[in-house]
C-alpha cells in the first residue's frame, strides 16, 4: 500500500508541471481582429425569394472575454403580386459587444457568448404599381411615390463559434430585437426593415449563421 501511495505521489509530481504549462498556455491572451460574412441571407432568400440581404462584420477582441463588434449590410426587396408591386433598398449598421463565457477554458478558439447590439436601418421604398379591382366600383390603377423610412432598435442574443481549420471559424447566434424608434408620419409600412426584420413587428427573433477569419496579433 505504501509503495502504491509512493508511485501515485511521484506520478502526480510528474504530471503537475505539464498541467500547469497547459493551463498557462490556455490562459495566454492575444488580441485579434476578425472579419465575417453572414451567410444566413442566402437561407432567407430560399424562404422569402423577394428579400435578399448581405451582411459583413468586424470584431476586435481587445481584452479577455470582450469583443467589440461592428456589422454592416444592405437590403434589397422586389415583391411582385397581381395586385401590387413593392420595391425597397436600404442599409443597416449594428454595433455592440460580445462576452465570451469560454475564454478561460481548455478549448482555445471556441466561443460560447452573449451579445448586445444597437441597430439602425434606413431604406427607400415605393409601390409603383397598385391595382384595385372591384366589380361594383370598377378597377383603379394607382401608386405610392418613393419615400424614406428609418428605425432604431436594441438587441440581445447568444451563440456559438468554433474553429473550422487554420484561422477560419463558423458560428451561429440567436438574437431578440426590440424596436426603439421609427419614422413618423409614414404613408406605407415597410415590408422589411434593413437589419431588423418584418416592418409590422415591434420585436423579432432572428437567427444568424456566419463564417469568420481571425487575424491574431501580439506576443
């Protein structure tokens, strides 16, 4: 029994330096910049063919656990119906931070994060062709002139990010958005708000799926 205890103690001493070295390596922090592309716009195109969005992001991890994020994108809409045509184009910007819950684990490069964002979207939209058919009053052809619309919102979410190979990462995050303010005195409610979601809703839940490239720097 004493021999077993002695060997067990020696084994612990032999393993300990390696464990401590691994922990030290795990806890090394290097600032990094990441660039990403939101591929969920392609999935939305399959669900809603009349809506297409491009979105890119830039992140800067300036301290352990914290990453500042800036997201930019464009929106294009072309709705064709027998009764009307609706066209819109716009842009959006979202900024905020991510907090990584896995920064100090033994899984370098992996992220389980919560996110906070402020968003702004602007668009120009119009309904150049509107057909109202009534068997009693007769048909009416009309249109709504181009107009601008903008909205502000806040969002909170969370997601996962994992390294695919080299410095290429993939990840998804789910976000809840709450509209804070919008244009007043509008004649036409937008079908879709740039960077937010359906125009008629004051809150939406959106899923994003992105591909990233990280540029680590520093010692």
